[in-house]
C-alpha cells in the first residue's frame, strides 16, 4: 500500500468547534456513549461538565485507519468537518479566523503611498478545501484551499497608481475572488508526556488570485468623476496593485491557518485521529 497518510486536519477544527458545541453534546447521552475515547469517564452531568476538554473528541470524528481505505476515509472526514474548521474556540485560546485583524499594510514605492489601518479580513470561514495530504513517514504536509476574501480598512492614499493620480482618505473595501492558497509544511511527530502529537514546522506557500476589486470611499474628497475614473483604472489593473497588497494579507491567512492547525494538534494525540500509525512506522523501519 502506499504510505501516504492523509489525515484530516480539519477534523481538528471539529474538536475545537466541539468545545463550543459541548452543551449540545452533553445533552445527548446516546452520542456520548458512542465515544470510545470517553468510555471510562463517568456519565453523569457533573462529570461531563468538568470533562477535560483537551482530550475531548466529538463522536463525529472517526479516526482513519492508515491501512484501510485511508484516503477515502480522510476525504469523508474533511467533508464532514470543513464547515466547522474556521470558527475558532475562545475557550482553548484558538482565535476566530473570521474576521481576522490584519496588521497595518503599508505600500511606499513606485510613486504610491498607501496605508491601510484597522484592517479586518472576512471570509476565511467559507474557505473550500481543494487538496489535503499528510505523510508522517516523509514528514510532509500539504494543504490547499480556495476562498473569497473581503478586507475592510481605513485607508490613506497619495501618489499615483501606474499612471493615474490617486489621493484620498476614508474607508476602503477590497474584495479578492477565488484566492487559492497552497501550503506545504514539514509535519513532525512530537513525543509529549501525554502521547504523540503532530506539529507543523517551517511552512511555505504560494497563491494565486482570480480577480480583485477595490472600493475607496471619499477619493479626491468625494469628487465623483475623478473617483470613478480611478476606480475603473484600479479595477482594470488590479494585478499590479495586488503585487503589493496581497503578500501581507496572504501571509496572514497562512499564519492564521497554521497556528490553528498546530493548536489543534497540540490538543489531540496521534491515536485519537489516526489508527495504525505506530504499526506503520514500525513496519517501515524494519524494511
Ligand atoms: C487534561 O489533559 C491534559 C492532557 O491530557 C493534562 O495535561 C491535564 O492535566 C488535564 N487536566 C485536567 C484538569 O484533568
Ligand atoms: C467566490 O465567489 C464567486 C462569485 O461570487 C463564486 O463563483 C465562487 O464559487 C466563490 N468561491 C469560493 C471559494 O467560495
Ligand atoms: C518518539 O518516541 C518513539 C518511540 O515511542 C521513538 O521511536 C521516536 O524516535 C521518538 N521521537 C522523537 C522525536 O523523539
């Protein structure tokens, strides 16, 4: 069999989400009973309340067996859990990733000074997975997804974009359609006191963007004619503008994604999300 261990990181998210959904789960005794991981826990309400959230895995997460139909199992898990992935869990210190506050974005070059402050990025929660692979033996992890992102911010601009003057100050909305982000990372198995955990290290990424539109309120002190002309020009030449704007935003997308995955991995042990990893590792090292 091929040793490609594809594992749903997004079921990760489910665990986090499960923290939010805990109340609902608690009220559903039958669901709880199905949970192998929690078999030895007492079932009365009080105990449930105090349940150690770090080991809590909702019953809709089924560990996939590396030896049995692994790829299709993982794919199914991803489909189930993807919608929950992005919500974040305050209780576990996992930030919501929709919206995400962005650091200030500053462009100063090519005759253009543009500053975005108080920027918020919206839309990550509707990301659609396009590919996901994890291979623990080779320590390889890859993830790609598509997402429509809106960035809302305060802007100050002065100078020119390409050939057209631009000047103004106010609210800006930048919409990027179908950003596709490809992340590759090393994935390591860490031995911790409570068992083995996965951790992503030294991620790298690339991306592409289908289309971007800009809306700057109050350009040229509200002069509509100048503003319309500049918008039209900016929207036609979005690629050049995004050469400067996109990198900091995408960097933040990737950083947020990696951080949340690692927070999840820190909370669950390998056996909780994957069956047969030890055997696989052993059989591999004896070969
Ligand atoms: C919860 O579980 C973690 C890891 O399994 C352990 O380190 C921690 O002590 C536990 N906390 C409680 C309150 O049981
Ligand atoms: C982004 O929006 C476009 C048009 O509104 C839509 O066709 C596309 O499926 C969306 N992409 C994602 C990843 O949701
Ligand atoms: C973790 O422990 C396993 C044995 O359980 C060992 O084979 C492996 O080398 C250890 N990994 C690290 C990074 O220490």
